[in-house]
C-alpha cells in the first residue's frame, strides 16, 4: 500500500551523463516503490511529474463513475443503417435511369458496324 506524505517534501538530485536520476530513499518509501517498479513520467509546464502505476490506476478508477459511456453496438448499428440508406439511394438512382432503347441485337449490330465487321 502506498504511504501518504502529510506535507510536501522536496530534494535536490543530480542527473548523470546517462540521464539517470536517483530518487531519494525517503521519497521511494513514501511512494511505496522499489527497484523494478514502473513509474509514469509526465511533463507539466516546466515540471517533471513522477507517478506510480498504483496512483495511475487509482486515478482511473476514481474517474470511473460506473455510468455507461455509450453503447458501441448502437453506434455500429447506426453506422450500418446509414451505410445501407446510402446504398439504397444509389440503387434507386440507378433504377430511375432510363434503359437504353436499343435491343441487345441492335447494340451488337451497332458495335460490329463501328468495328467495320457489319455484314
């Protein structure tokens, strides 16, 4: 369990040429972290914030009201219905297009004559 610090504590530390920073033992104990634990780093203005994975999970759960955030199935159905309506409109437009008045035989004769094969 993560210990809570009753007051704000600050320390100075130096970054190594490899970019490593040592977190003082008192802060590690207060955060309840040990070697190998995952820490989340975020830049907030000119400050670097270090958050434990436990604190991140607690924050996510605290923001979870338990209320549904939406119905993915309804979203998919609405998208599919819109897509179907668009397809139906395209098919209706094609159905309203007048058919070529020439018969199939007349079209074949016209094509053959254009190719110089009419006989």
